[in-house]
């Protein structure tokens, strides 16, 4: 399982980030997605541990947590894309 963060704009004021959990042993099939919404430049308040714990209970093993490996403060994008 690995995490992929994919920012997308949902309006000119709000931003959407998708945290995708994928199954590496099943051709990167998406298991679940956490969707985060916030204003541009706002702090992203997200901790993947709850979702990871639920997936572990379902028998998944965390191989790579690529989400914020340096524990930095993350912000929603201010791009208009």
C-alpha cells in the first residue's frame, strides 16, 4: 500500500486534495481515497494513521507511506489549475 497525494481545484476558492491508498500487489488497484477540501494556502490538517489502521485490520500491510515523510506543515495549493 502506498499513499498518493493529488491536488485538484474544485472552485476558484476551494481546493481538493485526494489521498489515494493503493494495493501494490494488485496492479496498484485503488483501495480507498480520503478527500480533503480547504481554502488556498490553508494548512492541510490530515493524518493518515486512522485510515492506515483500518486497512491493516482488513489485512493490508503498509509498504510505503509517501504522505509527508518529513513531517512538514502542508498547505493547500494557491494555483488556479
